């Protein structure tokens, strides 16, 4: 089954490029409210499910024991830009557990945000593991391990208790076992497991409705989602699209990007979760489609807010002389 074209890139009055993909908008009982493409195809969710991976941070009592703030919980779910505030917050989380950046096993890279990377270079500095976009997630893993008295070495390994707990939480939320033959290694070295796209959407719906999971798990997931919605900058960074989506509807939209064209999220007031994947992995397309899926979910409840997200699903393209040359636009199927 070939996925449909869900995002177009125009030049003048013509479609110059296009992106195929799939999306699922799901309620707490697992019913498809809207969908396009093959939502049963297994995909790697990458960083779009960091909330799922952070649930044991709450459930084990580690977050409470180390008095992690809502901003720090948001960073534990973040793919951040490596800005100074992100670096300081990740270091503070580690310090609460008696650790420092040398304990991180995520590797280091220059901040993905070009202005942030240039400023770091201008100061004559080089990146550390704290600048890794996943350093907050890893700090959360380490806080959990320290709280449980577990070895902090090789905590990224598939069989380490930290990853075993994360895997169990994901299995509960997607509603199926995660098998070794569908396991890869993520960019930050932890295991990443593939599952059907609609399963990830259902997982987010479960967290905001409490349906099909324990009250404790629902409370843990909701506390993380609420932290991210209250602190979208900590969960992403200046000008990042996750921040843009969540600040457009404060407290009403949770959205999280992942590598290779993945986006997941939830609309807590509506009890809906969503997940999408662009076949060619293009971020420009996943961002446009994420906004369009949110707009579709909101259309019957709040037409004005839906129009705002419709606008976020279209981006005007300019050339180097700032002349308008085309746009990126989502092409949703009929409701």
C-alpha cells in the first residue's frame, strides 16, 4: 500500500515536490477518529515518545525524591536546542543525583540550531554531552538509576533496568510486545523499538484519558505532558516547531517531534492522541502535517483555533532576495 501525498511544496502555481506519509488520530478506546495512509505499518518513533520513556522517572519516585521541577520534567522529555538554559538545567538535574556530565552516555554534538552553535563557537567553546539534544532525557534516566541504587554504567544498554522499565511502559501504552527484531539503536545510543503508527497515537490518548492503563501510569504521563505544555521552551528551544505548536494553544496541545519525519502528540481536552510519519523523513513535511492534524482535531470544537493551526500548516517560501516563490502545505484528505 503506497501512502498518500500529504504535503506539497509549490513553486509559482505548480507542485514542485511532494511528501507521502500516514497519520492516525485516535481516542482513548483506540478508535480511529481520522487517518490516512498505512497506520498499521511499524515505524521507529524516535524522540517523539520521550514522554513514554520518562514515565518511570515519575513512577519510581525518583522525580519526587530529587525534587525535580516541572521545567526539569519537561527537559526530561526534550529534544532541546542546546541553548545555555538547557545546558544549565540538564547539569542541575544531574547534580541533584550527585552526578555530572561525565555520567552521560548520549555522546556530544554541536547544537542543531545554527545560531546557538555559532554563539558557542564565538565564545571559543566546544560542545559537551550536556549540549546533546537528549541530555535531559538521559539525566532523567540517571536520576532513576541512582534513586533505585542501580549501576549508572551502560544505562543505555537494552538490558539495563532503566531501559527495561522504559520498554515496559511503551509496551503498555502501544498495547503490544516490543520485539528484538524490531529494535534499533537511537542517535543517543538507547534502544528504539518499532511499532504500528496507530499504537503510538493510542498511547498518547491513553495518557490523557486514563483509559486502558493504571491510574498511576496515567497520572505519571499526564504530569509529564502538563510539564511540557507549561514549559515548551525547555522541551524544545527558541523558535522550534514544538514550541510554536504548544504556545499557539497553551495547555491544550502537546506535540513532540522525532527524527526521520515523525511527530506525536495529544489534545488533552478532547481525549485524543496522534502520530504521523513522513515516508522520506523530511522534517519540513512532518511539521506541516502535525499542524494540519491538530487543526482537523480542533475543527468541530474551536473553529478559530483550528484556523490558527491551518495557518501553521502552511509556510511561505522565499528566495535569497526575500521574494515569495512558493509554499509548503499540508493536503489533508476530506473529513
